[in-house]
């Protein structure tokens, strides 16, 4: 419901982060990622950020070398999801400081933690950056 | 140096994977890592479990199977330290899903963690539960989660709220327990909790009507107030997004209001103010603002009627439509599709803009706009819209063409004011996008009542099949259609198999198939199969043709191509001179269009096929007549001897008669029985050895070697050629005399028919049937029954007596009156006798 998956993919099509909120087998995931990534990467700047795929929509946005793709139900507000993607990026930026693709790659678990604080079971839970980041910062202080 | 030391190792692994140049290399590295991890697991290595799990997650993300790591997750979750638990839960959520049995083992751990003193651990457990719990787990742990909804820490509360959502989705019966708690969540100040609380309420309403009622009554006002507060709140740095405070909360609240207001007038009443305020005051120069406006419009459209608000909403959508940002236009088109059911007038105003969007360069927008246009079509604007769409079809992308064509076809089918217009439009579409026109559309077109069109089309396909396939002779502005040979055969087959095809059409299809079998040798076998199928047809005409054509295809291939050579060109001037009357416009126009074949053709005398039936009429008038009756000849030649006009019989026919001749087998024009006589005579002239039975049934005249119709009894043929059966000479006029005929003779019975025609009534034949009993026994209750083909009408007078004396001592006579009518089908005749 709501959000079905969140993917971060680089320009060559390699997945950098994948979080699914509905169950798919590994083969299905690979196939899905392949299809979607091909579709989105083939689009240019002028085209709109919403792609219809099978029975759901994909909202995507490109930040530098990374594409953020969010698969949502058909009833979801697409503009709100665009905002959400931006919020995610800003949160990561605040934590990592000038976040780039490598940061996400080498600190995958932290990226996951952040995403988990923001989205649960496909719904947006928290939108305040400080609230999101406080448990993570606590954990880092502790370890 | 310990090879399994922490983060560096993960980093190293990632570096190693990144350094791989090929997929095979990557697989090798991953396999090595997996082996190492498996070894560590079996050694029960405590210290670096979580590093291994992190590596496993990375590998999982790349798409490799990692189920051996699942037990590791469990062990990590069970360990006391927070980092271990953290990564354990993360691994749990990534590597497992609700269907795995391993999940059940975690239930106990989660239960303990839910009551943990460390609130972060409680949070972790709630998170995991909220993401992947199964129905059993939900049932087990629901009371815990309920309790946590009132926890002191807002972070826990918000997580508990979302966890509850999953629980009530998995186990809807538990919904009632959560209603009260959810309602109290709505009074929170903390945005996170508010957000999730609203979400919980929304889902409760979806799951349980009781909850819906409760929230409607008690909470609507409260919600409105909350929204007002949020909308009017001062700048809050925490939740601010480009100048608007917490747009996500705005949107969630609007969604809940939508659910509450839908179908309920009171609730909608109370929302009107705040909706108006949000719609007017929200800034729309930033995406966040637009998102809120979009949600607001959506809510307005769903709740109960309020004229003013609706106008406001449609205006906002209009503004969106003219924005340059593709995203905004896309959502506007989306919303308009919903709005159209409520207020189509308002949407019609934006028709021009929407049409522009159909031509947009962005595929998503084009698709949406096309669907919207499809919904906008009504009787008044269908013509202009279709014109625009067809114009666009010419220049559209290939991928889009398919969709566009399908939509155009269905619009045209549903809304066409006249059949003629329908056909015109379809003909315009077909050259452009014939490829994309799906089978159903083809069938629908063929199914339209213009039987004539079908016949013409079928004939054209037969005649000019090779031109169709070779794309020869297309007009300049048309795109080439790639029609394959089997496509052409498909179409003819469709036409022949349709239930509503009448006999004429089917016969024409058979002829077309014969021609195609000669022109398309590759499809010859398939065509033969179709033809063979009709050998068993109960309809005599079809059966006869099928048998003959089959034998031509199988045995007489050397003459086949000569037989089905193309019709020569008709002299248009002569032809139009002969057509005194009006032929329906549709026939002539439709002839022209998609197949772009030469319309008028001038015909020299050397046409092989025609000559076969041209027979004795080589005189001038006959020539011009045959030249003039182009269409007649084309179709008449194929159909029946009746249509070919030879002999002195001039075609003083009105145009409609011409048409009649073309398209109805064997129906003579009203005024001339001479024509029937002619046809017969000409046919007979052809064959010195009058094999009446043979010839009557053979429409296409050709090779004398054609095998006689198998399976058609002489009896049937008689009736087939009813009317002037006998060898009447060429007569200008009525009242030819016909010899009597022994219709049936056996050892016991002889039936004789005497024919006559009344002078003024050429269509009616009087038959006097005479029955003679040859056996030694008398017949009593002798009843003669007759059935006739459909083109005849039978009237039986009562017989002179019912008893037939034996040995020819007497006879029974009975008068029958047969009147000729158009269209025919075969039925056998039977006579019943009763023995003494």
C-alpha cells in the first residue's frame, strides 16, 4: 500500500539501495529492476517524472549520478512522493555531509536505517529530519 | 591481520566487486565471499557476525541468493547488544519476508523486545513487526502494540501506530480494538505521531465501516481544526518544506477528509471552508504547494456536491494544464479523467488544451491525454475530434500508433452518426495504420451492414491480392501497409465464416480464395483446406463451388492461373453510359479507398474468363454490354450465368437493377424472363451436349473437365434450375413452352411435371404434377410434398385424389405454383407415399 519499493540506481543501471515493501522473489526483483531502470534511464530531462508500469506508477528523480525511484500505488499523490524523495536526499545529506553515491555504497546499513525511520510498511512515518536522524546519531555515539 | 575484521572488510568486498569488469568476475567474487561467510556461520563466529550480515545484505541487493544467512539474523536479534540487534532486524527485514517459516521463530524475540526497557529497541521491534509480520504474529502481538500506542515517547507511539496499520490489514477483526486509541492520536501535537495517527484512521475507515461511522461523527470537526492549525501555523524549521509547513501532513489530512466526506453530506459541509481556504491560499509556484493543491482538488471532486468548490477545483486544474512543467500537466490530466464523470461540461472547455497534450513529446502525457480525449467524445464533437486524431495518426510514433488506432476505431464505432461516415473514417485510418488495426476492428468493419462493401472488398482481395501484398500501386500519401499473404487469406476466411454472411458473399469468398490460391502459392494448401471444408456444405451453391474449385486446385493447376487471370480494364465511359440509375454512393467510394485499385477499367474482348460465358454473343451490342456491365461481369461471371447478359438482351436496366444483378445470384431483373431464358439458352449453347443438370449448377462455367457436382442429386438440380428448365430457345418473350419432365421414376411410381408460364407473369411457373402408380398395389393416402429453394415460393393446390390406383390405371394430378424470389438456399424435396 502506498509505497511499494524504493530503489537507488546509478547511471549504469547498478542498484545501490533496494527496499521493498511487498514480497517479491529474487528473480522477480531482478527482472523488475531491469525493466524499470531501462525505462527511466532512457528518458530525458524534459519528460515528466512519472512512469506507468504495469499496475503501479514509478516516480523518479535524478540527483547527480544517482536515480531515486519510488514505486507507488495508482492512488498515491505523485507530487507528494517527489517531495518525499527530496526529503530523503536532504536527510542523507545532513547526516553524511554532501552525500554522494559512494557514501551510500559504503554505509549501506546507515542509509537503510534512515529509510526505515522514514517509511514503514509503505507509509511515510516521519518527515522531520532531526527526528529521523536522532536514533542514528545516538547509535553512532554509542558504538 | 584478522581477515574477518570489521568495516574494512565490507569495504574491501565492495571495492573488489566494483573492480570487476565482467559479470562472470563479479559472480566469482561474490561466490568467494559467500563461501567465507558460510564458513564463519558454521564456526559460530560471534564477533563479526554483524559485518558478515552487512556483506550478505549487499550481496542480496545485487540479486544473489542469501538464504543461508537467515538464521544469522535470528541469532543477532537474540543478542543483547544494540548494534547487533539493529543489524539483525535490518537483515530480517531485507532477507526475509512474511512467508518464511523462520519468521515464526522470531516472534518470541520480538515479544521480549517489545517490552524492553530501552525504547530504541522497542522501536526496532515495532519497525520489524510493522514491515513483515504475518497474520499469526499479528494476532499474537496485537495487545502489546495496543499498549504501546499510549507509550510516553512519541517516537514509539508513531511506530506503534504504523504497526497497528499492518496488524489490522492482516487481521481485520482486530480493528475495533484500535478505534479509540486512534481517535486519541488525532489530538497529538507531535507531527510524526499525528501523521501516523491520521494514516491509521484512514486505514481503519477502509477496513471497517463501524470505524468509518465513528470517525465521521466524532472526529471530522477535530480534523478540520487540525488542518486549519497546520495550514495557518507559523514558520516551523523542522517541518518546513519550501515555505510550507509539513506538506506531508497537509496531504494526509486531506486524504482522511476525503474518506470521511465521501458519501456523507454533513461531513462534506463542515469541510467546505477549510478546503476553500487551502485551495485559494496555497502557493503554487513550488512543487510542495502544487502537491497540496492536487490533493485538495482530488478531495473536492470526491466529496458531496458543492458547486462553488467544484468550479474552484476545475480552475486549478486548468491552471495546471497550462503549466510548463510536465509533472504538473500529468497530474492535471489524471485528475481531469476523474472530474469528467462529475462535471463533463467544465472539462469540455479545456478540450483544445487536451488535444494539444495528445501531441506532446512526452509519452506519459500523450497516453493520459489520449485516454481523456476518449472520455470526452460525445455526439456533438466526435467529428472534429476524430479528424484531429486521424491527422495526428499520420505523424505519430510507431509505439503510440497502436494505442491511437485502437482508440480511434472504438470512438468511430461508438459514435458514428452515419454508417457512411464510419466507413470513411475507417478507410482513412486503415492506410495509415493498417498494421495496428486489430482483428476485432477488422471484423467489426466487415460486420457492418454494408454487405456490398464486404463483397467488393473480398472481390478486390481476390483479384488484386498480389498487388496488396506487394504494395504496388499505392497512392503517394499513404504509408505502405505490409499485408502478408496470410493476412489476405485471413480476411477472406473471416468473411466466409461469419454467420451473417449471406450466400452471395460466401460464394464470392470462395472465388476469391481460388484466385488467391493461384496468386499466392504459399497459401495454396491452407486455401485448399478452407475450400475442402465447404465441400460438405449443405448449401448447394457453396458445395458445388467448393468441389469444383478444389478439383481445380488439386488436379488442374496448369489451367488455374489462366482461369483466374486478372480482370481486364473496363472502359469507364461505356460503363457509366450503361448505368442509367443511381448506384449507392457507398459502393463506389469504398471501392476506391484503401485498396487503391484501378476503379474503372476498360475491357478488351480478349478476357479469357468472360469469354467463357460470353458464348454466342459476340455481336456488337453484346460486346458493349459486356464491356459496360463491368461490375456485373466481374461479379456476375463468378456468380451465375444469370448475370451475364448476352444475346439480344440489352441492359435496359435501371441502376438498381444492375446492382441487383451484381449481387444476387440468379435473380433476374424484374422485367425480363427473357433474361432467364437467355441465360439458360446461352448456357446451353455453350454445351452442345446439353447436360442440364451439370451446367445449371456450375456458375463459373470453366473447364468442361470440372467434375460434376458430387452428391447433388438430380432432384435437387432440377429444382435448382427452376424456372425455365428446359431447352428453351432464345426467346424474346413470354410463354415459351416447356416440355414435360419426368421428375421421378421408380419401379412403383412415376412423377411427371408439366410446366407452363402465364403470359403476364414471368416469375410464376405453373406445374402440373402427374403421379402414376406402376406397381400392382394401389396407394392410399398418397400425399405429395414439395419443398423449394428459398428463391422460390411454392403454392400447392389440393391433389385430385389421395388414392393412386395400381398399374397405371389412373393418376393423381396436383397443381403447383412456383414464384421466383431473390436469394436462395437449398432444401431437398421429398415425396411421401403410403402403401396399402
